C-alpha cells in the first residue's frame, strides 16, 4: 500500500487506526469500532485482517505481543501521523460544510 493511497482513509481504516491508539487484538478492534460508532460501522473479520496485514507491511501498526493466540497490535509513529493527518482533513471538511450549509460562507 503506497503512501499516496493513504492520503485519505476509508471509514473502516480510520476507525481501526483510531482504536489502535491503545494496543488491541483483532476481535477487540471489531468490538470497539462497533461500540464507538453505536453500530454504524461494522468491520468484518476478512476486511479487518486484510487491513491489519497491509498496515503491518507498511509499518503503520506493529504487533506488540501474542497472548493466548491473540495478536496484539498498536500504532507506530507513522501510523499515528497518518491518523492525525486524516483527522485534520476530516475537520476541514466539516468546517467547509458548516461555512456553506450553516450560512457562514466567506465571501
């Protein structure tokens, strides 16, 4: 996954990285994303483990331990920077939408 592909993240990618600000195993990631989004975003096992594998290959996350056959992952500095960049981008999108849709457009 080239860095250019990570200029914008899918919703699933964003929530996986957001969840991994604290070390977590795969099933825990799925549960936390569903909890945090009140069921709006659900990540299937296939999607999750495919993304975790890709993130690990790109040094976005790292496996920090293996407990009872559960791989525990955490963000790397690179992953945290990608997450922060996406957060800033999303905030800008909302700000631009507020300006236009709430009548605060700069003329």
